[in-house]
C-alpha cells in the first residue's frame, strides 16, 4: 500500500520524529508546484509536519510557526512557503494583500495551516490533511476528502 493510500485511512505517529519522517517521505511524492493544507487543533502537529516537508525538500533552516508573520519563506531546491491563517478568520482578501504569487516561482510547496480561515483558496490543492491528537497522546494524520 502506498503512503497516500495509507493516509486515506489514517496514520498514527508516536513522536515528533515519527511525524517529521512521515512528512519527509510524503514530500517526495509532491509535484513541482504543490499546495498542501493542514487542519487540526492547536498542538496537533501541523508545524512539526511542515518541518518534515522542509527536510524532505532539503531546507536546512529552522522552521517556526508563522502565526504572527502570517507566512515564512524558506529557500532550498524547492521554495517552501509556510502560511498560518489562524489569525485571519473572516479575512479572505488577505491572500491578495500578501502577494504570495510573487514567491510562488516553480518549484515550490505552499503549506497552509488553518485553510478554513481563508475561505476559497485560489490554487489547486495537491493534498489536504487533518491532524489530531489521540487519547494516548499519539497523533493521527489522514487525508481530507
């Protein structure tokens, strides 16, 4: 069973290292221009997952949550744009104001946390994930249909 097939059912990770490894492996399946959305409660592992995406790309920078910056850009063999829309609820016009397209020269991966706060996303989404915390403290990661 492929990684994408396993994600349809859901994958449990027991540590940040497991989550990072899963994301690193998943990144290798992404096309040259990819948009990833991540939903889940605070602390569910969205930024940790994006750290794994960055490692998969080959980015050496420290990846931090862009909650207050709105988005961070990381350069590597592929550009990673990490957006956190947590504080943007009800502000879909912000996408135009941020001028993200200026940073989206191929190859790139745009990873958006809290995509529901943006309303309609103007790009084709490659993959949507939902992350949650299980009663055991482990994390559950699955695709959103």
